[in-house]
C-alpha cells in the first residue's frame, strides 16, 4: 500500500528512510554544466590498471568454476570492485593515450553510424554461411568473423555510401558535399 506525500517534496524528510546529504562543500569545482578542466583519472591510469588486474586475478582465483551469472557472483564486493577499477582504468588510459585527432579518427567519427548499420549484415551473413556450410570449430568461426567484420564493413559502407538513394534512405545522409 502506498501513502500520499506532497509534491514537490523530499520523501526522506517525510519520515521515509534517512536524508542522504553532507553538510560540506563539494570536493570538486561545482560549476554546472561545465566540466572541470582538471582530470584526475587520466593522471592515475597506471595504478588503476595495476589494481584492476590484481582484483581481477583475485576474483578469478576465488570464484573459478562458479556460475558467473548468478546474482551472488554479480553482486559480490570483489566483482564490483574489479568492474569499477577496470572501467576507471580504461577511461583514464583512453583519455591519456587516445585523446588525439587523426585522419583515421575523423573518418571513424563521420562513418560510425553507417559502419554500425552495415556490420550486422556482415556478421549475420558470414556467421550463417559458416554455421550451415562448414565444419569449422567455434574459435575459428569467431576469428574469421572478426577479420571479416573489420575488413568488409568499411568496404561495404563505402560502396553503399556512394549510392545516393541508399545514402539517404539507410544512412539518413543528404547529398554528399563537394
């Protein structure tokens, strides 16, 4: 059964649970919607990678052979720690090492939606053909599919992108700029 409270209101102040606030200043410059210039994760990416690797090894050692889809495993503190450390380490590493501009990065930025659209066609068609017409082991199929997706998706995108009706109808792009 639900009770009524005034809106707008803070449900913690109406006796439901306790308030979640602190009576101190923010530990970072608070100037929404601007993002602080100082980036701490990018400066400590290497210690984060080391900690993520250590927690990942500890997680594997302590849970090897267990069902890693169970709620107990997914909610375990070590699994959560590993997940957070790995995400922070990757964000810091990418910010430090890959925050650059190049011709390849520009191409990928412009064509990412089109590549997203056509990559599934490559995966579905090659995967179906290999499953139905070959006796390859699954590992070989995954390797072939990986190479096919990275090699054929940009090629297929470039071919389809040059056809005006398909460029407009499938990719949602107007006439190519000259």
